[in-house]
C-alpha cells in the first residue's frame, strides 16, 4: 500500500512491508494485543495481516465505519491479496477485542466473518476442503447469533448436540456440517426475527459494534473493578485474516506459555486441540491436549513454536502467554502477552530471567517487590499417611488437569448464587461447573477453588483463576453434574451440593471430604529471593526446618 495523507487517524495496519503513515502506535491507542502483534510482525514471525481500529472509537463506534470501509479494509485487502465479499477469492476475517491491559476472555471475539452463501464457493475454491467451509460457516452463524443478535448460545449448542449424538464434533463430515449450517440459519431467523446477514459488510459492521460494546459487559466491568482498570481506556478492535486450524489432520489451535505459569519452571507449557479453532481451546468448553499431540500433528510447527517461544522471551523479557494456529502444517502466531502466574512462579521466573541475563537486578526487584512473604513461604500439599482426626483417607475419587496449584477444601457450590450465600455465611466453597466460563468471575473471586468437567488449562477462565491464585482443576472426566437434583457424581461417589470436597492442584486430584495437608517451604527459592532483596533491606521472615524444609501438618 502506498502511504498517503488519506490514511485515517486511529487506524493501524499490521502487515509485512506495509507502512501506512499512522501516528505512533502504542498500547494505549491500539491495545496491547494489537501492539504485540505489530512487534511480532516486525520480528519476522508468521503473523496474518491485520487492521486495527483504535481504542479511541470505544466511545463512538459509529465514527469508525466510514474510514473502515473506505480506507482501512482496502488496505487489508491489498496486504492479503484477497477481497472481502469476493465470490472467488474472499477475505475471511476474525474480529477481536484488545484493551491496553490484558483482560482474558472478558470481551468478545468473532471468527469466520465474511462467510455467506455467495462466498462459500470461493473459500471452497481456495482450500479445496468442503468440511472446513461448512464447519466455519456453522460456527459463524452460531457466534454471530449469540454475540451480535443476542440469541441464547444454548439454541445452537443444543442443535449441535442433537447432531453429534455424543460424538466429537470434529468427526462430523461435510454433509452433516452443511445440514447443520442450514438448521442454524433457520434457528437464527426464527429467534432473531430476521435472516442471518448475507451482506458481508453488514456482518463486519455488526461484529465491530459488538466487540466495542463488549467493553461494557458485566463480566468486563467486574474484572476492571476487581483489578483497578480504568473504564475510560476502552478497547481496540483487530480485524485479522483468518487462518483455519479446523482444516484437517495436520491443523489445530493452541495456547501456550513459554514457562510453567504454576511453578515458574523453564519448560514450555502448551494446550493444543487438533482440527479445531482457537475459541475451542480458550472458551473452556472443550478439553485440550498437551504438546505431544501438537508434535504428532505438525512436527515442523512444534519445532518452530519452541524456537519462537525463546525469541518471544528475548524480545519481551518476560514469560509469555501466546496463542497460535496451525493450518495444514504451517504455524501462525495470533497473540502474545505477559502471562499470568502464581506468586511462586512470579518469584522463580524473575530470578531465573535475572540469572539468564534477560533482565537486570533492578527489574527482578521490581517484579518481586509486591510479593508477600506469606505467599511464597509455603506450598500446601496433601499429606500422605497422616493420622489426623476428622480427615478422610487420602484416596482420590477423581483426576483432572491442574491449571493452578495448591490444596483447598470447601463445600460444593453449583452456581454463583450458592457461592454468595455460603461465603456470606463465612463458609469456604468450591465452585463446581460443567465448563470454565469467564462470566463466573465474581463467583470465582469469592470461592476458594474451581472444578470443571470440561476445559483446558489455558482457557480464559483458568487464566483468570491463576491470576487470582485460586486452585483450579479442569477436564475432570469423572465429574457429572445433576443440576436438577443439585448433586454431583465423582466416579462412584455421589455428593450433594453442600458436601465437602478437597482439590489438590499439585497433582490434579479430587478428594471427597477434608484431608490432612502439609505445608512445605521451598527453601531454595526463598534463599534466592532473600539474596536479591538483601540490598534493599527486605529480608524474608520464616523459620527453616531440618534439612532445609519446614513442614506443618494441618487438617482443613
């Protein structure tokens, strides 16, 4: 694209070799997600081209529409060599939010925008993959219906379940997905009172308005109140060329951390779902797999991702939380941001980055100065063979994936109202849900832990739980919830709402009733942190036990 003075203010283009004369891009005016996309693109990483509508327009989204369609969208079309709405070479986009500060899962995202009856043949021509085309279309109809038209997501989810009959939805063939798309169109029209928009510009306009409006969603407002985020900063909207993780057996979507966000250990931490789109992983409604499945699905992409993880840490000088898609074996980076972590991980990562020469001593001090000694001094673990009155035998009743470590005990609560009632009475509760939803943020803040039947360690709600340092177990296949009877089954054990369970986030185990626990001090970590703080007079206060370990057995 040729740079001209007609480039609109508060618009930004992320594309290799494309340099329109936008004013200086910052996190404040284009959002941290888009700003980091720009940095990754400048590093030469594989980033699909994107157009960013700045945070300025949160107050008046309608003001962005004329420059979006007259200048911004043509620039994105030029960068991708595709045309939005073209029947032969259509540009299909995602529409994502992105505030100046990270707010995981609190605002909306729409994928596959630009698909309609007229562009379906063009995407089929581009990909040669009818299953991909119909899978993407049914996803768009459902998401657009929920996010833009305000329809209950259960309308589409229920129809999907009637189609799958218990099968993994990734096993549906193109004819089943085509029929499902047609039923989704019927559902949309019946409940929205109007047909699903076949005008792709109307689609994009509705998506952009909805993403800006999601800044004001109750869950986003609650998150800002909890974390002291200024309401005035607003969100940007990123319109990015779609890459399709649902394009077959050598494709998929994933989320990862450059280091373990629970312990801080220097090992890449990835959740990946083959033949899927990114929302399948982060929305918390699907179970994901570790990096082993990625290595089997696309070994070259896995090797490239490991190299990119190292480069991201060198560029951003901190542990990163990243999202990626693999399309037919090719890797694309869609996001990176400073990753949320537990207090123990925060200390270890800062100290390790200092030892590795990536950050200075002053930076390490700055990153650890708010950590409380009590947060770091002990790690609670289940005490095996501890003879404590009033505690159950330490025999787990279920296993799950751990998204945040530690051990907590509390009454089962199946919804936010129950959490509020019992916590108001001074009772510790564990929120038990079918999947991890960011709309549960207020209940999660009050609960001591979260247990879900479905979900991934890197889903948005799990990320928020980790930020809150709440014990969080996801993908517990032995968990079955009976909402009508207000009860749960954990394997062979039937429990009622109000019964007590214990979550062991260290080993990913669930216990019926309270168990004895052991508080263990990581003497090595404390010694390293004490040495760092010595120069500024902030010693850590603890009483070391024998052999460098201090342990206390308690009954929760």
